[in-house]
C-alpha cells in the first residue's frame, strides 16, 4: 500500500488524483490538503480517513509528509512552491503537478532533492511523456525535447481578433478539461513557455535543445529525439489520469484508460508554434533563459494578470502586456532562497497590478 499526501485535493488535478486512488486499492491517502473548500475536504476525509485533513486557510502544518510514501503537489500557483520544497526535503518521491514550483523555484527544488536523495516525477502530461520516452529516467541522454501544444482555443484567430475574446471564450479549451488559470495560460501559450522552463530543470536541458510545436489533436504528448536521428513519442487520449497514475506507480504500469484506436484516429497534425501571435510564450522563454529570479517575476505578474482577465478588468491581449511591463522593470537577482524568490513573485504581482489599474 502506497500512502499519498495530496496537496490541492479539491482542485482540477486533485480531483483526478482522488479518482485514480478511488479505483486502485494499492493507494491510500495519509494527508489531504485543500485550498479553501472545507465542505469538499470534509467529504473526502470521511471517504478516505487520512491521518491529516487540513485546509490551507488554517495555516501551515509541519507534519503533512511525515508518514507518506509519495507527496503529490497539485496546489495551484506560487503557493505550491512552499509545499514542494517541504516535500523535497523529506527524501521521498515528489509527484509534481504544480508548474510554478519549477518555473519560479527550480534551482531551490533541485537543490533540496539532491541534499535529501528524494525523487522527482513529473505529472504534467507533456513532461510525463518526455519522462516515459526517456525510459523513465530524468538523466537519460537525448538530442532534443519536443513539447506539443494543442494551440488552445485561439490558434486560428488573428492578433486583431484577440482584442475581442472573452474569458468565456478562453475557457473553452478544445481538448483538455483543466482549471481556469491553466486554461487561460493555454490560450495565451504562456503555459507552453512555463513547460519549456520546467523541461530545463527536469531533464537538465539547455534551452536550445527544447522545442515546442502545435499538435491540435493532443494525442502525441511529447517527443524525444536522439543523436542517431530517431524519435520516441508517448501517445494517448488526453486523459490526465494516465500521467497521474504513472507518477504514483512507476516503474510499474497499471490499468487506467482506453488504448488508442489508431484506425479510428486517422491523421495526426503538427505545425510551427506561431510565436508572433502569442507573445506570452516568448516572454516566458526569455525569462527562463535569463534565469535568477526573473521567472518568479514572470509568474507573479501572470497570476495577477490572468485573474484580472477572468474578472473582466483587462483584455486578453493585456495579459502579455502586464507580464512584459513587470519584467521590464525587474532586476535579475540570484534565486538563492525561498525569500528571494517570494520577493520576486511579489514584485511581479505589484508591477502587474499597477499596469492593470492604469488601464
């Protein structure tokens, strides 16, 4: 029996983790942490009887990972970094579904894992696909990592049309069902920029060896190419239960989802990612290349800008504008501590807020 401490149990990924555990008798919850939905947390606590059922609104708990085998971090936003760092220090397996942990604090997370001897397994579908194509090794050699992007709901719109799209439009993702923040990030392609930064930390990849391409069907989740010219891809229907379950069970694979029907599937398509239409992607990659605390500034500004867009305060195009404004006024510092990264995140938020309120 593998015991799981699940952080973010009532969010989009958290609910799917619960579904995986519900259908696999080899897993149990040692701890469940919710962001703010106390009623949902109580219902899960009654169903699974974990030692700890905790709401983040009640403050920090030091014992969340004491008796778990796996810490699955599915908390949303920058708040997930503190949980990831705490889990990384335990020397246990960390199944990571929180993008911001590596985007803002990748150096800190990897340092903590190296000191503790802990294991990091990606839960994002794209990075799980790379992990699988590399033989479930984060240190395997490769020539290039190719991340696939669905293109989101606005792939075929012009930049002029972007000025008129609404939050409702942005939340209509063509292939995946996700939380509001990550769905909007997919629409701006910021999400794919985050994934490029994550791939750098997860697989020790220089940025010139990471590429993103558009694949509208969302069947090929990522591709690895090798020095002999061959490529290995991981394919499957767009179902997050597959990477979630693999992060819990690997190297063992368990029954999970229907296999692809290739004859019914027909053709698969790939095309260049149109960076000129999606400046948020370029801003993210450039911040990642510059490094230090700039990715944390990027993330803080993005969280504020996306929230303002969802509330109808700014336009879709203003999301990237707010991020660019924050980065243009940020000084690169060393990401040498959680406090330094948190300060950069706060700077990004304040800079974005100033831009938003001036609109």
